[in-house]
């Protein structure tokens, strides 16, 4: 068996506080004909990164709505995850040396995982997330979990607008075996992709989670103090995986420009190390080296026991939240910052442009210099920054809360039934 991820129960009705009663009733209406349907979500890690956060809410809400949903995680060796990290980079446009040996490493591990699923019993819907488990269906077409009415869905969370064609040619046939695919933006779907049912549905944040619930001010101040952050001084925060596409070194350069006008400013670079991302530790070392002994730059992760409460506090206490990504599937941290009524400065990349309305709830930037200029503008005009943050919270409420994502999934399950 694959690893089943244990999850806390969530009450769908409690989300009415943020999403409204009409949204909850719509979910219940869609769920009634699907009551008891078995749903399996499969991805590569139970911790770290946006997919794990989405599933931690999405799966319990499906159960609360009357379906039988679960979440399982594939196994992988260091060698396997080294290959899939290369795949992730290549699908986002990196030029990598893709080899037959890499294909063998990938397929051997997927076959091993598929054999572990043979006795799971039949599912109604199986959702495969991202490239890591994409080839499972290839090996499970004759498996007991794949009944005559089982529908397979591939959910792509990454940006394929500049996809490495050599790597995509390898993965595309495995993906096209699925009955449907879900993408964050229409621009991400490669022109060579051949599938009848393509759904566009951006991800959402959970307003009830520890990471996004409203914390008392005294708690956020104490959390920041514990990690050496002085909230009486300007705070700039970027939360993300330690990944070159998130451009943490560029954020540090922008911060140094900001300090020419605000020498007391502090930068928090916070995130987590995911089990399927071996590159993260190298990026951490690169940032550590670039930071040197600068105590105004706080480099923090789960290695320092930073969890969801701490991330919540770092975002809530920020004067400006930054997400200066060069490539970005969606960037949940943008909506997280906006939900805490903070203005967000984000790279003009991927799903970030769907969340930031330039000049209304934050700024979209194309360079280090633009990033610094936008941060400075917000620090110099705190009244305007507050107005933009409040606008951002309402923008997220209307578009990017978990109930909307659950609705999207139930609508797709209904169409596939």
C-alpha cells in the first residue's frame, strides 16, 4: 500500500462564515448525487508546498460533503526525486539533459508504486497530481482499483507555457490516458496536448486553517520576537519553497535597495523543505552564503521549527508581502498575504497575475529594481498600503477560498459520472 495521509476532519458548514451560505448550499446540492463515491488523490509529498496544503483541506471537505475521499503519497528514492525535480524544472522551461537512464529511474519507481496499489479496491475517481505520479495509470489499467467506471483526472499545478518539449514528449502519452485534466490557467496547456476534457480551475486557500486564520496581535508579535524579528521596524516577507524559480536571491537584492531609504527594514525569507524536493537544501545553502552575517535578513524554515502558525504570523506582521517568482504555477502565498490584508508585490509570472490586480491590491513587477520601487512606495504610504491590503482580502474572498475549489471538483465529477 502507498502511504495514506491522516487528516483532521473539517466541517463544511463552518466555512459559511467566510464563503457565505449560498456557496455551502451549492456544494451540498452537487454532492447529493455523488454521496458515497470513492475518491483517491495521489501526489508525491504529504508536507511542504502548495499541493499538500490544498489536499489537507480539499479531502476532508469532500468527506464532509458525503463522499469517501482519501489521500495517498507515492514512495520514491533520492534518485527518483532527483529526476522528478529535474522534470519539474524542465516542464517550466529549464534546459536539462534528459536521458534514457532518467526515464528508466522514473518508470521503475512508478511501476513499484503501482504494484503496491493493486489490492486497494475500486475507486470512482482517481486524481493524479503533477508529473511525479503521472504514469501510474499506464501500469494500473488492469488493476482492481481501476473499475469499468473509474475516471482518472490529471491535475497540473505547474506552468507549462515554455515547456521543455523533449521532456513533455515523454510525459504527454501518460497524461493523455486520463479522462480529464485540470489546469490553473489556459495558457499552461501545451498546444500539442490532445484531450477532450480540459478544465481550467485555479487553486484556493483555506481561510480556516492554522496558516490563514486570524491570530491575536499579541500572538503574532510574540512569534516574530521569538525569531528575532522586531515588529516596530518595517517587515518585508516572502514565504515560499526554497526554489530558484521563487528568486530568493533576487528578493535579497531588492531588499538591499529598499534599505537605502529604510535602513531599519527587515526581510523574512521563510518556507519549508519538501520531501520531494532535494534541490531545496542546495538553494538554502546558496541563500545562506549570500546573506553572510546580515542579521536583518531572517532565513527561516521547518529546520528552525517554523510551522503554519509562524508563517501566519510572518505574513500578518509584514508591511509588505513579496512573491517575486520567475515562474509560478499559481502561488498560494499571494492569496495568503492578501487574505491577511497585506499588499503583495509579485513577479509578473503564471498564476500571480490572476491574484494581483496591479495598483489595486499590490503590484506586478518584472525586475529587481521594480520590486524594490514597489516595496518602497508601499512603505512610504502606509495608508495606501492598508487600503490595498483590504481590497486584496475581499478579492480573495470572492475568488480563491476553498469552497470554490471544492465546487469545481464536484462539478467535474458530475460531468464525468
